[in-house]
C-alpha cells in the first residue's frame, strides 16, 4: 500500500478542497485503493493571505501557487490540484501540468438581489468583482456601472453581496456547481458572447517533471479534450504575456466535427476598446492555434494597448 500512497497539495478554500477531493476520488478509482491512502495537504498561499488590495498589485496569479510549488519541489507533496485559471502563464522550472480532469461549465454566473441579469441592473449600480476581465467586459457593455473590488473565496463574496457591498457580482459557474451553490445564481452568461478566463472550469494537476511515477498515474485520469483546450488557451496567454494587467478572455473547445475551435479577446481595463480573434484547427495543433490567435491580438492591439496606464 505504501508504494501507492500519494500526497496531494492544495489551497485550503472550500472550492480548492472540493477539487482536491474530486482528484483523490479519480486517483482512488484508478489505483484501486481507499481514498485514505491519498493524503490531502492544505497549504496556505500568499494569495490567501492578501486581503487588503487587488492581487494584480501584489504580483498576480502566481501568488496562489508559490508555496504549493515550493512544497512540491521540496518533495513534501507529490502532486498539486489547481483551478487552471489560477496558474501563472509560466510554471516554475521542474513543474508541469500532468493532467486535467474533465472540464466543468466555462461560463460566468450572474448573482444579484436586485436584477435578473447585467442588462437589467439600474443605471449606476455597483458591480463587485476582483477580476480585471469581468470588470472590463462589464464596463464594455455597461459603462455606467460602478465597479468595486470584491475579494475572497466564493462563499465570502456571496456573503459580501448579501450584506449590500455590491448590487451584483459575477462568479464562475463551475465553482458554484462544485460547491452545490449553483441555485444562488440568477443565470449564466453565454460563453460565446462573454468569453471566460483562460482555464476557467478546468482542474489542472501539476507534478514534478522528473517524477515518472506520479506522472504515469496522473495520465490515467487525464481528460484529453480538456488538456488540449487548456494547451491552446495557455499558448495564447503566453504570447499575450498573461502576467500583464490587460484583461484577457479565451475559450477553446473541440466541436462535434472533432475540430478545435478557439476564441480570445483583449480589453482595455476601462472597457473602452476590445479586440477579438478566432481560429480553428486540428486538436494536434492546439499550441499552434493558440499562439496564432495571440499573435493576431498583439497585432490588432498594437504596443500601446498593453501598456500599463
């Protein structure tokens, strides 16, 4: 039994734990061992500790993975479970995405005690979100809205909304579903019109690049369609330099004809200007398709578009 034991690293939020439990269940089934043979190690990250300012000001997405990556490289954990959208564009040397579970709903959900959807919010209403993408896309459609920072895990943001800190907020449908909270949403915004964050709805599992034992086991629970889509989306992000402050949305999927379809968008933080591009190809061309869309967006936007204002 000892040779089959694995330690799974994760953040400690309810959603992170739910995703780690989903991963443990998949591994347990493949290995034919009890879930207790697979330990879940909760790791508090820098991103969890910062609550007084937007994360983009403190360093961006890597703040949710730094301590977990350090634990992995030190050998304290064998694999780590992440919301794919939280992963930095470039992973630390020695760490790779080894598998993805089947992707959940990619859409954003609209939550509000006063309106059915974004369009029906009163003029000048307050939208709470800590996502630069959601803020920019909302302001592109509704420049009259006041957007305030709304930090915290899913439940915290829902409590803040109930307490009147905002008139509405936007959360990932996937997160609400994994927590059994989907009925709190007024509805979901169609992904074709409102592109999600890169990786939204996907659980990405990382491992040490040289850990053949763990990577072989993780390959058995990988969902190829999700991994292919994530590869296209992250390739686009790499070209756009996803660590910058420019809001970016991207959604890749394999259609009924087994064709990879990818759409991406860049938006000015104030929602004033946006550029969108799309491309299709074979699933084997995922990285090439993603990079090509990124290059097209760079050309359309021009150097000034990506400058920090």
